[in-house]
C-alpha cells in the first residue's frame, strides 16, 4: 500500500513533533501483524489466561506488568514483509525527506486491568548517545485505542526542547524504564484511534500511554525508521561528537 502524505501533514509533523494518521490500514493488514506477533507472546505472557480475568475477584489477580518483545522483527522476519511495515517505511521516507532504514521495533501487550503505565519519556533517552537523529517512530495499535486501554498521548512541540533529564523508575528490574521528572500534563494531547490508524513521532517528542483498565489485551507495535538504520551510531554527527568529547582535556585530581 502506498500513501502520499500532504504537505500540511509533513509540516505538522515537523512543527508539532507528532502526527496522527487515521484509517491508514484495513483490518486485514492489522490482523497480518497480530498473527505474527501473538505467538511471540503466548508462552511468556499467557495472554489467553490473562484475558479471562473478568469479575472483580479475578481482576485483583491480574498481573500488573505489560509483556514486551524487543526487536520482534529479528524473532519473526516475516514482520518486515507485512503491508504495515512496508507502508510505514514509505511514510518515513516522505516525512524525513530521504531514504530511511529500519532501526528498531518493540511490541507491548498491556494486560487487562493492568495498573502499569508507560511513563512520560522521549525515545532518545534510550538511544545510548546524546546526538538526536531525524527519525520517524511509528506506533501501530492492533485494535481500537482510547485513554481507557492506553492510547498514545503527546506533548506538542516538546521535541524543540532537546533531550530532557530522565530518571530510571524501576530500580528492582533488569528492564530499564525511564521517565521525565516533571511534565505539564495540561498541554498533552490524547490520540484515540480506531483500528487501522497509527501515530508517528520524533525521538525527542514527549509521549505517554495510560494503564489498560479494560477487559481485553491492548496490543501495539512500535517501529522506528531513520538514517543509517541500525548503524545509527556510525552517523557522522555522532562520530564527530564522540571524537570531540574524547579530545577535551580531562580534569586532573
């Protein structure tokens, strides 16, 4: 599927740091992704068991944490041949103005009646380098999403503030969850979507998803495209910054 973005949409993405694209995919394209992602979760996530928590007594037993799969494309290469993946890469090229390659993907399945939120953060905080590259980070829900089950929320123009201080929020876990210390919630924009819609944001755009308080699993897949793809650390800007930092005199004690 090819989709041509209007110039006004490209301008909005550049100015606001995010873009909402409803109705990009039909249900068949979304189901194709879900059929490939579900098996990656079933053993560790116990989705079928979790979805059975319906009455009040059972809800209290539901596991509060979300199940996550990092770099799902490596585990299931057929994801890179789906309509969703190929269309998002085409859209990334239009938004960024030049060729874009896959850099990262991440799937999160939020359990029913979960109190786990994805805190306010910038994706750049996870990149491992201070230099921000011009990338397009797509978020693809696999069902209708609202604030009740964890739709995406953004702070407009927050990408213009640079990388903000983040702190680790889960010191008792091997998985790193980062969040900003303070955020102006009044300026956030919730982005509910019907299935088939997606959002896209920059690596410096503040975003958040709320807990899933519905009785169904909330499935979402995030795919990032950008210059140099997985070799982003070899980008000239990052290499030059590394050389510059190494050339600075070190303090003597």
